[in-house]
């Protein structure tokens, strides 16, 4: 009973795991795509811990030959798609750069509702060479309504283009830099500068709330160098670097206010600089961490915006010499958690801890094609039947493996025993010589090690029963050696041997009942699942009132899965049962022959004849 309980628990565990994987493993967003990869965002301590709220974020995906098969994708990346963790919802994205020759790509993906201290996943699909797989870039859908300006600076000699719905393109081209921090960027010379025209989308009222961010680099320490500025009459706003120290400067009714100094940053190194104004104070962030706070309001500013110069003509109007990339302006103060996430996700080194790229999963032509469609259509009652059949299958496979192993041990043990028995059977009167241990070792012919090897032989155990019966009668009546065993004693010993044979036969047939249940019950359970599935399919068609072969076919095919499962259970069990029964009959026949031979020899050698008259007495 203990073994049966263990088997049942094991079978149930396998069934639950298999059913769970059956529901998830075959999910595939679209069968036209042959490859997919899971991307996991880890904001816990095992990745990059972020404890503040994040929300919806735009995530930079850096693809290279270490995490993406460029040879399996289209040359322009037109077959790339991003799907949410549910494997149904498409995520907006756009490609900044896709170079299949250099195996490098930069893709921006909108990931909704990110939570702190959690792990979230989504899918990257590709590998569709069909002409229908065209670029699905949605730059304007990638950014939310609060984002008013995004420059990637990838225009190569043309004015920067705004990727948001505001369409606030710059007036000046700037100096391109193909080796910037994230793909192409702009080289800043501190003189030329770039002007962004004024527009209602970027008007700042008094006490405005907004977020400004960009990746910046300067080639040498400069005093009071401007990165970004805005002047409107007596009011002004400026972001700059003073000898390596980033700062924010506000000019208004209270005069000129400047943020406190922090630790300087080194030249020729890229850093993300972010400024967030919430209406009462302005916070400066460096690489996602708070750097400085200026308690001041933003004055009203509706004028053009400038990069790398200050149109005021003041002594600090000169821009920095270096580079800029990924300028973004929003009309709300972004939360610290989102600012941290954005900085880390765009950082080449830190993003490796934040993002984990799974192995490529390939769509099999059958399992994730037609068979996947069928499995998706299986109803809950069908999964219940299939689950029961899985338990029966596991039980039957275990029984077959267990019985084959046991019969192999029995066969080897019987063969070894019969080699020794054939020598002893010439003169069975050797059983009344020596002590019990000698008799258990076949008259002293086998040592203890070989005796342990013979314990798996049913013939050996039946032999022990016969030895014990004879020795018991010799011990209680010594005259048996001269007078022989009576007919009643021989019949009694035969009965004991037959009882031993029955018990050994029961051991051989142990657990076989599970195979008979699988053979007879499996197909009927499968048929039950099919009938119920067909009934549900036709009931749903009747309720919808629309006869459509595309609606009927998946349901009928899914219903037939239960019958297939029943046959999968029954067919192996049938073959295994017939094989095992044949083996068991062979071993049972050997036991019957041995019992007959033992009784015959016993009657011959214990019939009252003197041992001295026996021809082989001296040889034992």
C-alpha cells in the first residue's frame, strides 16, 4: 500500500506540472512568427532595486549578436514585434537604428504599469520573412500624452525630428555624431547651437511643472557652460555645467537663483542629466539619483528653446564642447522611480542587470502550429478528463517499468538457482545432512554472497519451504530416515509448496491491475471527454446562431484530443500487459515444474529405502 500511495502522489504531481505547462508552453501570439524571446525587467534587489513608483515607461532595448539572431530577422527589422506577458497585447515601439551588417539595433518600447520591487516580462517576436511582415513602428504611440518632445538626433545633417505627437522639429541641423551614447547623437562645439521654435505644447506658465532629460558629455572642464536655455524677457531658465558641476539657473522676479553644487563629474564620460520641476522646487538628478534641489518656481516662459547656447548674450552664454543624446521634455514632473528606471534602462552597463534576455524559442511546425490551436480550444472539462488520463498513463508506465525490472531479476535468480539445484536433485537425501545453514546454501554448494544473489529467485524461496518442511519432520521423528515419509506427510509438504507457489505468483502479478484499468478505462474516459466536448461545441454554436466551419472545426478537433489521450494511455498499456503476462506465465510454469520435481524427488528418496543402497549417496 505504501508503494501504491507513493506512485499515486508522483503521478498527480506529474499531471499537474504537465497540465500547467500544456496551457502556457503552447501559447504563441502569431504562428507566422517563428522566433520569440522573453525579456524580463527586474526592479528587485537581484536586478536593479527601485522602490519608488514607476508606472508606464519607455524602455530602450539594445540588440546585438549576443542576444538577437540578426540573420533570422528582416534586414530592416520589419518583422520585429513586442507582445505583453499575456502573449496577446501588442506593445507600441519604434526603431531608432537597425543595422543587420554590424549586428546592432536600438529599439524603444512602451511598457505599461511597471511596479517597484517586482519582475515583469514581455515577448520579443521576430523571424517572419513574409512580405506581409512590414514595419510596425509607432513612434507617436510609444510616448504618452504628457511627453511633449523627444529627439533621438539620428537625422544625419538634418534638423532633429520630434518623435511625439507635438511634432516640434528643430530649426537647425547641428553636427551629427554617429558614435554617440545611444546610436547617433549630436556633437556640441559650444558655439553653433540648435533652436527649437516656440509652440503652445511647450509653453511654461508661472510655476510650471515639467521634466527635462538628456545624456550629456563634455570634453573639458569649462566655467559656466550652457547645455539648454530659455529666455523670455526678464525671465530665464538655464541648465549647464560649471567646471564639471551640473546646475540649474532660474532668472525671475527674485533675481538669479542657482542650484547648490554637488560632486563634479569627469570630462569625456556620458551621464544622464534630468531636471524635474513640480511647481515649488526644481530637482536635479544625475544618472537617476538626486543630485541637487533648488527651492524656486519656474517663471512664465513661452519663447523658443535653445541647445548648447544662451541667447541672452551674458558671460555664461557659451555652450559646452562635447555631445548630447536623447533629449526628452515632458509637461509633468516625472516621479523619482520613473526617472531612476529611465536612466538605468538607457545605461549600457547598468541595464544588463535590469534587463534579462531569455533564450530564443522556436515555433515547431506541428506542436505550436495546428496542435497548439487544438490545445487552446480544449474546454475545462476536457482538461479534467485529459488530466485523469495523464495520471493513468503515468501509473501504467511506472507499473510496466517496475514489473519488467522485477521479472528480469526473477529470471536471473531462477537461472542461477537451477544450475545448483540440478546437482542437488541427484540425491535429495543430502537434505538430512548438516545444519540448517548448510541446507539453505544447497548442501553447502554456494557461499553467502551467491546466496544473497539468489534471494530474488522464487524457486529458491520455494526450495526453502520444502527444506524447512522436511527438516521439521526429521527433527520430530528421526525414524523417518529409515522408514521414509508417509503419504500424508508428502501431501502436506506438497500443500506447503503449492501455497508458496501461489504467493510467488501473486508477487509476479502485483500492480498488473493498473494496466488492465488503463486498457479498459482509458478509451472510455477519452470517449467521454470527446462526447462532452462535442456537446459543448454544438451548444455554443446553437447559442450564437451562426454555423461557421471555422468556429466548429477547432472545437471538434479539441474534443477529439480526449479520445487521442485515451488511446495513448491504452495502447502502450495493452502491449506492456501482453508482454508481462507472457513473462509471468513462463516464470509460473517454471515454479510448477520445480514443485512437481521436488515432490517427486522427495517421494523417491524418502520412501523408506536405506541411504546406503542408493547409488549416489557417496557423492553428496
